[in-house]
């Protein structure tokens, strides 16, 4: 169990440091970082050397226990703030009743700890040595009841918001965090039940070690689910960024070929740092170029492109092959100075690319780009050029 605790602590410090920059950028990420930072310091205070150092420095027996529990409550409250920012962002910036409840519970715990809970000496295991004492039980119940309510609230909100998450990786991450907080509820129920039975004399100290082992396992399991669940969306965003960059490069040859004869459709904007925005811009410009070249395409060329696509084995219902073929011919015709046969269609930017399934449109254009530069398109262009000059 000790090795597992160290492993969890290393993971917590890693995630806390990794998420620190994002805490500056948004309220939602700041709440999540606060949860991890508070939980990390709380777990660090469980280390005997750190615990004794703080208590000796302050000159207060087991002060580290109070601080550890306070940090655990801050972490639980921050998790609720995070999921509220996801599920109910309109309330995220207002100080809610849950914050007052946390402050009240923390104040009551401090009063009990300072004036009522017996602490005649530094105790190695504060929970075991004070179990059965009425004031210590009241202190612990304040802690675990607040923790349980916070975890139950977070579980309910996580599972509710997961149903509305569009991306699979986001939905999976939110559900895993919900599982983690649900395990946290189980942890608090077991702790509260055992504390109450010790006070009532229904159990004795022979069960302390077993209960500690079970609750510690539940605590580490809950933290593990929350760590993994919170990391999946970040990896999902990173993966999407990589994919956007790859798709942007795949569309580069088609974009260059089309915009060479339709330079007016290139958007005059500054450098875009976001791969998603660069890809978005590229898709818009390719669509605008296609609409411009449509005016240079005769109906008979369009029909021949359809027949050539069929002959090459492409299914017109699922493949943009015919479009790629006539677009290639229209591009070459415009490059030679052929006049348009009709007015250009309205640009795609004004007909609403947002109405499309963007991911599907990107994959369609990548498929179109492959056919546009294929041997089938080369042969179609040669045949069409010969017929035009015959």
C-alpha cells in the first residue's frame, strides 16, 4: 500500500505542475487545478517526515491533520466548482451556498480541534488513537459528511453533463471522473459508518487496520479515476491538434493548385496559431475555389466526369470522384484563359460551413484531393483537353 501511495503522490504532483499554466487561462481549469493542488499537498502531509516537520515548526500537536483535512475539503469543493463550470457555467462565477457551507464546516472543525479534541501528545495515527472519543467523532463526521455531500453532488453533475458531451473522449473523461467521485462517496460512507460504530461501542480497535486499508484503497481508486478522467480530454485535444495539422498538410497540394487560379478567395487574415483554425480556413478556401470553378464547367464535362468516375470504380453516392475530375478540368481551363460559362455561385463562407459536419467534410476533401491528383484525373484531363481543341 505504501508503494501505491507514493505512486499516486507522484502522479498528483505531475498533474498539478502540468496543469498550472491552464489555471491562468480559464475559471474552469483553475478550479480543476485547485482541486489537484489541494489534494496533492494534502496527500503530501500524510508522509510522516512532512507531518512531523509541520507540527514541530508550529508547536501544535497534529496540526498537520487539521490542515490535511482542510485541504481535502478544498479539493472536494473545487471538484464541484469544476463540474458546475461544465454543467452550469452561468452559475460558475457566483459565490454559492456550497462555499459558505465549506467555510462553516472548516471553522467548526478548527474549533473542535483546538478546544475539544484531546491531543496530549503528537499521535502517529490520529484516527486510530482518537476513535471512540465523542469530540473527535464530531470532528471527523464534519469532515466526511461534507466530503460525501460534495462527492455525491459532483457525481450527479458529472453523469448529467456526460450525456451532453459531443466528443467521445470528453464523454469518457467526464464519466471516469464521475466514477471517481462515486467511489469517493463510498469512501465517506464507510468512514462515517465506522466512526459511528466505534463511538457506539459496536466495534473496537481490532478493526482499525482493516478499515484503514479498505478506505485507503477506495481513496486511491477514486483519485486514480479522477486523474485519468481529467487527463483524457487533454489528450483528446492534443490528438485532435495532431490530426488537424496532418489534415491541413494533406490538403495543401489541392489548396495550392486551386488558389493559383482563384487567388481572390484566399482570406486576408493574419497568421493563425491554432491548427483547428488553420484547417477551418483551408476548408473554406477550397470550397470557395470549387464554387468559383463551377462557373467554368460545362454540363457535358460534368456528365463525362460522372461516367469516368463510374468507369474507374467509384461510387457517386459516396465518393467525390466526379467532382474532383470536373474540378481538375475547370482549373486547367481557367488557367488557359477560358471565360466562365455562367456567374459564380455564392461563396461557401456565406452559405454556412457551420451547418456541415466539419470532420466529415475534411475527410471528404482529403478523398477528393487524392482523386484530383490521381492517374484517373490525369487521363480525364488529357481526354477533355483533346476534345476541347479538336
